């Protein structure tokens, strides 16, 4: 007997924007479906970044699955389909005849079928210990990325107990955003020491697409260490990206 | 003595949007000017689609023509010019010195001259008998086209006494919009039997540009038969497109 | 001892939009900094157009310079940086360590460093005597340029005591904007005789970017003679462009 899965979501943006951010990183993906929701953990093709999404069952109006299953899909196909949803649609995901059926109910009833792929994935999340965490408005990160792009293709993320800095240097040029404790954009800064790591901008630009989900994110940093960025909507979605640092040539 | 023609329109959008839709299909066109208005009937270069426009004299503030004449123009030139009109302009079309003079009066007086072409056309509209007619909001057709584009380059139009369906299939994918009788978007559905034909999406995308003229259109369908779509603004404009079906390989 | 210069402006648009217009014409530029403000005079690489900008010290909240100095910069770099400023930022320009430091203070403190170039420039403004001056809303010029583009790559500017005309001709096509005295868009027209000159459209399109600074400009014309266009914001900025006429082949 075929696996059963059917879920209805009234906030299609949660699905659309998270899958859209993921699709810039991954071409195919294996979703784990359990009673607690839809999960995805995957490494990008270049082995530089990792995504970890949990779209919680509580984000859905109904979420029915009999036993834990895996659904492998082409993410760019799924994104194209989800982009056709309207904010007021309710969107149904359903397994049917070895396909994923995506139904959008609004003024009309529209449906899409997508074939399941025959791939397996079992990505472990590395155990990381971050000495610094920074809860910050996503607009500040977006500004820092756009500023840094003027100067180069990498950004230095730096923090100490009093401030968070995004900086780019190169060709005798420099761009820097410095956000001190007390700034409205900086909600919480936990740092005991000074840390500094450098990251490729193109990946950060992909991650920050998830800012469409929520206006705040939490950055986790270390010294010459990977970074993690967390986007969360309470009881609905957790979307994290982990990125390896670029080795500095300074 | 030269032919005389002068017409002034206070709703330049009628002219701009209809010519714009036509210009995606036809590079040159012969307009017939009679006391009843401006007419254009033409087949596209691929002999797949036909356009039939009547911009009625009653759409114009003044419409003066002494005897029936023909005006042949490059449609992409005419479209470029009409795009320069503003919604509040009154636009004058006038034959002068073997040119078409297009004058736009708003805050300023702006004028454009366009050479007449030396071509003839006498397109007959084929006699077609459609068993099904569907009066529908254009937004539903636009959605169906955009949905279908995700899956392929053709769309199946299907109707029966209770519903109208736009569907695309291919590569193990499917997209479908189903609109049942009673849906607000479906104003009128006249069908005795089930009909189904398949059409190339690129043409439908061109036709639907005319949705800028009016929020409703009427679709005429048959079984493995051409389609016709009608855009009408009462006493002002009638714009129809006829499209040959694609032969199904199913 | 190094030269000192520090200036703070609360209307970054003045700086951003003027430099943006200049950067379409010049890749590098030498600014003269004196107690009266920031000045730039330069000829474009093709020797066809000249720019003359004075951003007055009174446009700045503070403007400190010890002695007259020159600052040579890459204008496209400077434009990229200034585009990152927000309308509500206050922007500081400061010479530091042989670099220009650009600081933007708004919700955050963001800074950019730009290297000084080692070039000299001493452009003299030619002595020109224009028989005609036309104070006009910039939207009328923008319309005339866009209309003319449909027809060709040059525009004829023509004036007499009663009207100002922008016209393009070519390939049996014509576009013309005629603005008569008394039209609200034409604030002042001073002309004793009829004058007419032809100019390349691509340059006018660059100049008119400065319309973001102010809604009015003054055109200076002669007969088969260069043109000048002036954009002014009282006590803040004067930005002029001079353009050589195209020799007519009529």
C-alpha cells in the first residue's frame, strides 16, 4: 500500500518563501515527513553550506501522515509551482500515485502534479559550538551584504561584547557596517570575546532570502569558524543555514 | 485628390492596448477605414492565428472619413508611438501627405508621423461553428496560462456542461485549473457536450494582452477544433483572435 | 601634513543624484574643494560634452576645509557607494589616510573607503553666448527625449519668440513636441530670433538624469551652436552640461 500524506496550509508564504530560499542552494531535496512536520536537511553541491528546515505540523491547518516517510523532489520545480500560489490561497500537499499533488484553493481550484524522485539523503548536522550569538533585524544584514558587494565577494563578520561588524575589504576599498549594543536593530548580542570570520557573499545572499519569513534572525559566530543563521516563526517554521568560513589570506 | 481621414479619441488606451496586442502577432497590417470605424483582419505569418479588430467610430470623439479607404502601417512602429500616449491625452489620427499623423494633446502637443506602406490584404474570416462558449474573467485565463507554462508549451482547453478546465501535461508533471459553474469568475458557460482541444501557449499569451481592454472575455471552443477569444467594450471595440488547435499526439 | 577636509550633508540625494548623472559621462573626476564648496569641471572622453558642478558649502550641515585642495576619484565607485545611502541618512565625506571616507549615519553607522587617484585636471569652461534661454519643467524635456528616441538617435532643438520645439526625423518618420508660450510647462522663454541645432540623444539622456535634483531646468540654445542645460537648487547645487551640436547633413 502506498504511503499516505496530506497537509493543508493557510499561509502559503511559509512554504513558498522557505522553499524558494532553499532552492537557490539545492536542486533536489529529500523531505522527511513525520507527525511533527516536514523536515529537510541537506548540503549544497559545493559542500560549503548546509540547510536545515523544519516546517512544523502546527503551521498547517491539517497535517496527516501515517508513518514517517521521505519525499524526494526537484526543488526548482517545486518553487515554480509554489510561486503560483496567492497569499489568500489555502495550499494542499498530498501524495498520490507516486506524485506530489499541490492544490491551491482560492477563487479557483488549481492543481499541480510533481513526480517523486528516487534519491536518498541522510545529512547529519555537524555539532558546532558557537561562542557568539546575535539576534538582529534582517534589514541590517541585508544592508551589510549590499554594502559589502560594492567592495568584493566576501564579507568579514566580527563581533565583540559591544558590537557587531560586517566588513568588506579589497582593491584599496572598504565597506563597513558597525552596529553597537543599544542600537534598535540589534536585539541581543551575546559575546564574551572578540571573534572574526570571513564568508563568501554569494551564500549569504542566498540565505537572506529567508528574511521574507521573518524580520529577525539569529547569527551564530566563532573565530575563524563556521557561521549559522536561524530564521524562526514561532510554532511554524525553523530554517537554519550553516556556512563554512573562507580561509583568510591576510 | 488624397483620401481624407481624421479621428480623435479621448480614451487612447483603447487604441494603445488593442494595437499592442495585435503587434505581437503581426508586423504589418492593413486597416480598413469606413464610416463605422477602423477595422483590421489579418493572419499571422505562421498561418496559425487570425486577428479581427473593429474599433468603432463611436469610440472616437470625432471620426471623419469621406469614403472607405485602406491604411497599411508597420504595427511595431505604431505601437511604439501609441505607448508614448498618456491616459489623459486625446489622440488624433489623421492622413496627411501619404503619412499617418498621430497627435497627442495633453499638457503639451506632441505629434508623430508614420509612413503608409504599399501593401494590400484581404483576409476572410473562416466560418466556424463553436458548440461551446464561455464568458469568463480574464484573470482566470491569465492564471491558467501562467500555471500551464510551468509544465510545458501547450495548454489543453476542456469544457463540459458543468466546468471549464485549462490543463498542461508533460514530463511527468501536470498543472490544472478547474472552474466549475457557479464560480464568480465564470460568468456564463454554454456547453452541451464535452469538448477538448490543445493550443500552443505562446499564442494565448499574445492574445491575453488584450485583457488590458476589459476584465471579461468570451472563449469559443469545439472538440479538436480551433478556438476563438473575444474581447469587447460595448460600443467601442471588438477584438477577436482565432487559433488553430495543435494536433494531439496522445 | 595631510590635507584636511570634512563635510556632512543631511540631504544625501543632492550628492547621490548629481554624482550619478556625472558618472554616466565621466569615469574619473577631480573635485576642487574650497571654502565655497565642492566643484567639478570636466570634459567627457569623446570631447563632445562638458560638465560643471558646484555643490555649495551651504548645502552641507558642516563643511570644513583648511585650504583649497583637489580630490580625484573614480566616479563609478563613488556612485555605487552613494547609491547605498538612504534619504534619511546624514552622509559625511572626509579625507583620511589618502582615502575618501564616506560615512552614512541612519539606523546604523556604515562607512566606505575609496582610494584617491593621482590625476590632475584643469578644465576651462568655454565662453559661450546663447541668444536663447528656456526655463522649462524637466518632464517636458524627458517626454521630448523619449518621443525622439522612437524615430532616431538625434533631436533637433528649435526655438523662436513664441515656442520651443523638440523634433526628430528619419526613415520617413517624425516625432515632435511643440510647447507654446503660455503652456504651464514653459516657465520662461527668451528668444529674439529663430534658432535651431541638432544634438545626439544619448548625451541628453545622460544629462536629464539630473532632473532628479529639481523639477525645472534652463536650456540655453543658439543657431547651429552648442547647448547648455542648467539644473539648480537654490543655495545648494548648480549642475550644468554643455553639449556640442551635431553637424546637420540636411
